[in-house]
C-alpha cells in the first residue's frame, strides 16, 4: 500500500510536491468508507483507495506519475545498474541554472507485503546517488535500517541484521544499497525492495507499444492460471461492457524458436462473438480486428484485474484514453468496492475527463489539481485544501470554469489562422 510520495527537482517539478493518500480530516468519513483502506497492522493509518490528478496539458500532472515510475525503475534495477544508467532518470528542472546542478529528491512511505510500514528516501544527480535511507515501523516506532550520504560511510541501525558492512563496500556510487542488499542476502531488505519490483506498477506514456506488452503479459497470465479465475473475470468484464464480445481465447503463436527461447514466446488473443438470433457456433476474431476501445479495455481491464487480484498499487497516465466515461467510472469503482478489492489495491491516475468530478465517485481529498506557474513550475494541490468547501459543491462546473485552477488558458482571438492562398499559389 502506498501512503505518501513526494519529489522535487524533476522535470517541471522544482519544489517538493506531495501526493498523499492519507485522508484529510476536513472530509467527512460518513458515507465514504468504501473509498478508504485499512491495513490490519496499522489500523490508525487509513489510506485512500484511489487518487486522480486533473490539469491542463503541460501542467505537469504526468510528470508526477513519471517521477513515481522513475523511482520504481531505479530501485528495481539499482543492484546491477552500470555507469550512466541511473542518470537516465535524472531529469532536473531546467528553467533555472541552480536546479540543473542539484539532485532530484524522492521520498516514499508504504506498507510492504511483510505487513511492515517503511520510509525510503533517495537523491541522485547525473553521476551518483547522493543520499539514500530506509526506515521501518515494525511496532509503530521509527527504526533506522541504513543511511548513506555522498562522501560518507553508510551508517546502520541496530535492527538491520546480516553482513551489511561487506555489502556496503560493494555498492558503487551510482547503485542503491536497498537493491544491492536485497540481492546479496540482507533478508530485511527483501520485502521493501519487492514492493518496488512486484507491487508498485507504473504505466506512463500509455501507447500501443505498452498495450502490446500488457496484452502479452495478460495472455501469459491466462495460460499459467490453472484455476482459470482470471480468464473468467476478464471475460465477465469485457462481455458486460457492451463490446459484443462474449468470450476470450489465448493461443500460443507458432515459432521455430518455441521451446528454445522461453522469453520470446508470444501469445495471440482472440475474441469470441455469438451470432445474434442464430444457433450457429460463435465466431472468433483476432483482437487487432476489434475497435481501439475494446483492445484498450482488454489491456487495461486485464491489468486492473491483476492489480486487484494481487493487492498492488497502480499508477497510470490518462486512464480514460479511448474509453467511454461510463466504463472508466466502472473501473474506478472496482477499487471502491470491498468485494472486488479485498486485498487493498490502489489506483492513481491522471485524466482530462471532468465528468468524473463528483462526490459520488471521489472524496475531495482524492482529487488533485496540477497547475503550471508563469515560471514553468508545476504545483500539485488537493481540492480538500481549498478553504470553505461544501459537500454540495458542483465540482465539474468549478473545474471547467477554472475556479480550482488546472485548466488551460486559451487565447481564442489569437487563433486567427491565414488559409488564403498567396498570389503565387493562385
């Protein structure tokens, strides 16, 4: 479970911006309990099941999610990254000279699959990791596992067991101790590292290449699921979304390399259509023959079902892309229903779809607004921080009229294009 994430000096984000999934005390709990998650080990720490970021194009809402993705990838690969690899994720704010020379700072607070709450901090510049630290709350009290800073020896807390000093000597300046320690036998670091490796999923720049990768992963999951529960759930989702699809089949593609290179094995997904008013056998189609919306639903719906199944945290840019607002709303509600979300999965996403703004779907503290200042700096705020909010506030109307900010300022008068042919063209 993700509790809080913050980042500074990353792309359009200059000062620290916070995405907190802690509920605000200014929002009444009554009637919104289904949008809150409670972990049995930390019953006083409720978290939000979903969070949505609105904002104009180029306001920086995607950069907040990109920062989460960047941290995830760096921790996943931080044990064997080579010189320069981690620098790909170092994209500082570039509109002033000082920021271009400062590290990017990440902070994340989460509950891993071992049921323990952790805080992880990491800072890096183009050359190296300048700061890294991990703290745990095994008994609701903060305990230091390790801390390292540029030019200093790594310091350890008494609670971290194992041959940590030897491992620390093998961590290169551009690598992460959390990742290296988890790989080299420090058992207490395995669960927090696996949170990034297996349970924090970030899908940004959601395009066709991502769709294909997702679909291959979904197909493989169907093939390997002996219970067929996942396939049943996916068929139920797609068939009840007015797509005309009544079922899904998965076939392994023929290849001379099959069996030699397991990692290259590919699968083909087919959709099944029943013939209306006929007893003839159903007809199958290649998924690529379906509409973009149906293909997107299979890819994204399959991903969401896997996240709900595992209790993971999913961050995705432009959730509503190529989907009807009613379908987007239905997918969000899966996270708000304890029956369909028994393992405390979370969804964080960005969107332009203002029709999602209503208090029947989101609490005020689930809604974040991204704005860009005249200096090109992204600022993220929660609607729950706005003074004098009332429950009956018309959220969609206020957002579209710019009362929350986060809407584009378009000079319609300046869009006076010249399409008249010149004398030479005539």
